């Protein structure tokens, strides 16, 4: 019986205990496509509230604070629900 290899997501944690993840890890965690993650991160990056939620360490390594991304999704969801009423 062949075992399936599962790639474990890299999670970066800073001294304050905040968890930072890459966009491919967000894709796996929230089951969203790459384009959707890109659109959401671009929208989030435009908001001054989340200006410190991103770390651009190199061309290939860009991190986003997981808690802030989840908060952004929650606020976006609440806003959409309000528009539907």
C-alpha cells in the first residue's frame, strides 16, 4: 500500500506570537483558488488598517499575518450580508 506524501505548510511565527503564512498556504487553508487569494490580498493591501499585515521579505517570500487575513474575511463577509438585506 503506497503512502501519500502530504506537504506541510510552512508557518512563520514572530516574537510576539503572530502567525505569518504565504499565499499558497492560504489557498490550502481556505480552499480558494490562487486568483481569488490574489484579489483578496490586493483588496486588503489597499486598506490603511492592514498596512502592517504584510511582510515582503524577498521576491519569492511574501507573508501575510493570518489573524489579520481572517479578520479581513470576516469584515468583508459582514459587509456583504448587510448589502443583501
